[in-house]
């Protein structure tokens, strides 16, 4: 179904997808994986994290999580 999009202004885009109007299928153009230990992604002021011994398993038994084949 057609749609009308009014005036827009985009100053910057730091990743992600911008979609205007109708869309049948959206797919990512990149993929990545990040491993972090206990308390690794805490944000804020005055963080106190008591984790003891932390071990992050980085073994990936399925090799590829999301392929980029035919992702035009």
C-alpha cells in the first residue's frame, strides 16, 4: 500500500536501518559477535561489581550464527 512521507531531515546515522514507506523484507547488512565477562557491559556512575572469578566461554559450536550470503 503506497504511503506519503513528508519532509524529513537526518543529521547522522550511527548504524541501523532507516525505512520509509512500505517494506516487504528488511535484513541486516552486517553481523558481529561480542563476548564479555561478568559485569563487562555495566554503565552508569559509581558501579560496584563483585563477581569473584569470571570466565567467559567463547566456544562457538555452530561456526556461523548469521550468514551474509545473498544479502544485497
